[in-house]
């Protein structure tokens, strides 16, 4: 696996990204959490360093690297406890930009993908609607042809980067009678007439902005269509594997962060005349959690390796999303307990890590939906190839 996941190039890339995160994100994370948004300057710096272009074609100025590098980016962002920032950056890079890349549409490349690579435009992916989240085929936003444009009506909700972002790749029905086969993806500017945005207040990942977006007779050029009409569901299903693996890598990075902070605290905090890391009940708890973490990490490494090699890993990726996100919540809960009352105080990073963990089992597909996917593969002979 080393030759696919951990070559000298990977190590150099990890080192350079780690240094970038330490210099540009760690000092600002607190401020962005309070402001409820990531500073635009971070996008521009990420762009200037070439990080947003790592998976983009070389002819556009990208590095055309595989997803083993996505693993590094997700792990390193989570490993400093910056889950809110990570959510925003990942929505731009792995949710919105991936669709633009796959569109193979020179106009979308020029108008949206290149400025996204440079961090000059920030993108969002808008699939979820107030009435349809898990059941994406049930979306009701429509795009109806009018001359060279579409007229779009409907609403989207829970959209990461939807409030401060510049454009969204939105799932809309171009043929409402055709169910999932009638869904298409359209790139829509967020400052257009007819667009309204409402910022949503969240339990955690505060640095990432999340919005409800209304679309009232929004005029969108037909040339903003990603691929062809009716391909939306296919695109969404294809891209969900990388979105979900991103969440898995993020969950593993977040656990690493929690363990690091907890071990340090257990060494420093004394009770009954000795550091609390001398109490067997607490030590054994940590040992059990770390054992589960190692098993999950090993499963993730094997699945990452297979995915990068081009194998179909829908089942394993879904299993991993359940395992890693549920384990992250367990780790956050149990480790917060090690901090006693201080664990409940905002200044302690464990408090934020605990809040931030909760979304992982929900977005990118809930744990229940992941179990449904795996069950259909096991029991019903379903195929997601
Ligand atoms: C902070 C945040 C950021 C997000 N970012 C984005 C984004 O950028 N873009 C985007 O498009 N979406 C985004 N989402 C939306 C997210 O993906 C959805 O919330 C999620 O998929 C669940 O959909 P829902 O909220 O409509 O829940 P529902 O589908 O209404 O589900 C409600 C409950 O029923 C369960 N359930 C539903 N169907 C079944 C079934 N068949 N079997 C068993 N249980 C079932 C679910 O697991 C859940 O527990 C975000 C959400 C949040 C909270």
C-alpha cells in the first residue's frame, strides 16, 4: 500500500500542507469560528499554493493528482481541530469543483473552475431541499427552458458555503415526470436576481456557513448545464464516494486531535495526589478507544488504497462512514469525560470537538442511509457500479 498511499511525494506533500495549516489556519480558526465564516484570504492562499488544483487537469494549471492526496488534506485539516474550516474548504473543493471538472465543459472550466482553483470564487453543492434530503430523487426544484436559458424555481437547504459563496452546482428537475432520471446539475450564480439566502445557525462546525437558498424565476444560461440533461443523479451517486471518504478521513483526523488533547490533559491533571492517567479505569477506556480507532484506520487505509487503484468501494465506503463517524462521536463523548467539568467549558478544544463531531453521522448521507446502501448490496443484489 505504501507505493499508493505513502510515497516520498506523499510525505513531502503532507509536510507542506501541514505547515500551511499551522501557519494559515490554526492562528485564525478561533476567529472564524466566532464570525461564522472562513476568511476569503484563506481561499486565495490555498489557490496560490496550488492546493485547490491538485486533482484538476494539467492543461488548466492543475496537478492531476489522485485521491490519495485528498486523504492527506482531509486528515491534516481535522488533526488541528478545524472541522468548520475543513467543511467549508471541502465543500468548495470536493463537492462543487468536482462537478465542474467532470462537466468537461470549456465554458464552465473558464468561468468557474479556473477561478475556483485560484480561490477567487467559492463554490457550493446544492442537492438537499427542505422536503428531500436522504431521498434525493424526490427533489422538486425545477429548471424550464426559455430561449437560451433555464428558468429555475424552488429552494435548497443546509447548503455549505451557500451564504458567503459565489456559485452553487444545484440539482434541479429538468423533467419532473421522470423521477431520478429527470434530475440535472446546473451551475447557478448566487448573486443573481431571484436568489435569496438565509444563514442557518448550527450546533457546531461554526466556521462553515450553511444556508437556505430560495430560487424565484432565476435565469440561468443553458450553457451552465453540467454534462447532459438527466445526468444529475448519476453525477451525484458517482461523487458521493469521494465526499463520504472525505468525511471518513476527517473523522479519523478528528479522533487523532481528540486523543492528543486528552492524553496531554490526563498527564497534567491531578486528583487524589496523582495524574489522572494513573487511574486504571481511565487508562483502559483510552486503550479500548484507541484499539477501535486503529481497526477503523486500517479499514480506511485498505479502502483508500482500493479506491485510488480505481476499484468500486461503495460498500466499504458506506460501512466506513458508519464506523468512523459513530466511533468519532463515542471518542468525543468518552474523552470529554476525562476533562471533568473543564470538558464542558468552551475554551477547551474538547468541547468544540464534541459539538463538531455530531454532524458527521448526518451529512454526506446519514448512518441509516449508509446501512440501507450496504443492506441492499448484501441482501438485494443491488449494484452501484
Ligand atoms: C451542517 C450541514 C451541512 C450540510 N451541507 C450540505 C451541502 O453542502 N449540500 C447539500 O446538498 N446538503 C447538505 N447537507 C444536508 C445533508 O446531507 C442532509 O441533512 C442529510 O442527507 C439528511 O437529509 P435530511 O436532513 O433531509 O433528513 P431526512 O432525509 O429527512 O431524514 C430524517 C431521518 O430519517 C432517517 N431516514 C430517512 N430515510 C430513511 C430510510 N430509508 N431508512 C431509515 N432511515 C431513514 C434519516 O437517517 C434521519 O435520521 C448539510 C446538512 C447539514 C446539517
